[in-house]
C-alpha cells in the first residue's frame, strides 16, 4: 500500500495544492516539508528496529501484532514505517525519471541536425 502511495505521491500533492489554493512554489515550504519527510523516515526506521518489523511483516511471525501502547501510538508508528516506503518510492521514481530525461537529452545532442549537412559548411 505504501509503495502505491509513493507512486501516486505527485498526484496527491497536486490535489492538495488545488484544494488549498496553492499556485506557486515556495523554497521555504519545500525545505520544511522535506525536513518533515526526513523526520518521519527516521522515526519509521527507529520504530522498525525497536519493534522488529522485519519478522512481523514476514512469515516468521504468523501471530500478528502484540502492541501494548495506545491506538494512537500504534498509528503513528505504523504511518512512520509507511513513510519509509512512500518517500523511498517517490524519490526513486523521481531519480529514474530524471535519469531518463537526461538520457533522452543526451541522445538528442548526439543526433545530427536536420537543417544542414557537414558538406554544406565550407
């Protein structure tokens, strides 16, 4: 589920922008949101290590969750772990898209121009 949200994150952000009426970009807002994302990921990693999430998410623990904290604590921990996969997927896709864009640009530079030939230049 978190990977799916990460794939759709750009669409989600655009929908939130439309709902809130945000039309321009802001460097401060971008930095603040990225800092929040890093904090969520750090908390997710910490939670994963403390609660041994790998064994809970695999067949090694077929009995599910034994969570002694409040429901709100569980929800925050769960969403933090999801944040790892959401942001990881989102930024991996951004990296791949940027790489493909750069690759396409480099290929365009290698193609000879259709306007004239090397023989035309004397």
